[in-house]
C-alpha cells in the first residue's frame, strides 16, 4: 500500500528562491561601498545561507515524494476435509447347494456331510409313503454343538418335514446321525429337498444335506396281487450335492 505526504507547490519554492536572490543582490550592493574585506565576507555568508536554503528545499521535495510500503496479508488456508470410512458387518450367507454350502475352512460352527444312513438318493417310494431320512455329519468346526442345534429345511421339496433338534451335544471333530421324518408326495416323479443345521442363534452353517426320492405308480403283481411301486422313467441320479437349485430362506 502507498502512503502519500503533503507537498509544497513548486511555484512557491521558485518564487522564494527568486526573492532570496534579489535580497542577496541588494545586500551585496549596499556592502559594496564598505571595506572590501567585510563586504566579501558578508556576500559569502549570503551565498552560503542561500545554498543551505536551497538544499533544505530539495530535502523537503524529496520527503514529499510518495514512498512504497510493503504490506503482508495473511491468506486463509483451506479447511481440511475429514473422510470417514464405515465398515459394515458381514451378512450371513446360507450358500448354494451346488457348492456344498461352504464346508471349507473351519470356523466356530461348521459341518460336513459324511454319508446317507437311510434313504440313499434315488430310493423308490409309493405315493404318500412315510419315511425317516438320516444323515451322518461331522462337526468340523472348533465349537461344540448343543442339543438345541436344529436340522431345518432350506430349499426344494419339504415333503412334510419339520425343523428337528439334533437331540445331543456334539464335540468338535465328532460325528452324529441327524434325522427328520417325511412323507413322499402323492404325485409320481423325482423329488429332492435340502436341509441344513442351524445353531442356537438361528444361524445356518456347514454343507447342505439332500434327500432325493423317486415316487412311482402303484401296480399289482400277477402272483400275489400285492401292490408295488414302479419307478418313473430312469434318469441319472444326482449326487448328494446337486447342481442348480436356488436357496430360499428357512421357514
């Protein structure tokens, strides 16, 4: 920022110098008739005073000139922006029967299918036939199961089955037989359902357990007249881990 000071007009200074020179001339004439020595000294004194006055005027002019003054201005800095990252908890996933339901890495609760104890896949039944499906499974997790853990339907055909407690405690690494009572449909054809073990907090874990039957038609034999079940057209029986069913939430 430039700061200005009051100045003396140049015309005033010029007229002042002219007046000073006129006075000096008059004094010089007056003393010209006096002794040469004294007159010369007085003239020298007049010229000296005039020179000093001129120098003072020049200093005044210089002082009147505007000067530049450096001014420092603090600029505001940008306000820092705070970024907050929120991590959501992982949601439980039941999985897909096609992948075995996630029986890989062991956690606290985990299970793996071992074998069909009863009703192996492809068993032929008459319409409406009652049966009990039993699987052998292993606790391959790190936590023991309590008797409150349940076998629960998750997908496919329920065939009259209901959620059933496993009925006994199972330690880590141990195997157990788990069962559920069912009834074959009245319509002929192939039927399959999927079940899983749920812990006491209602969370599913481990592999899918499948039950697959073939419901045939009733025919009488020629010798005894006893009705028997005739299976539907032969098809390739899938394994205990089927390929394409889509999960539905447990009841």
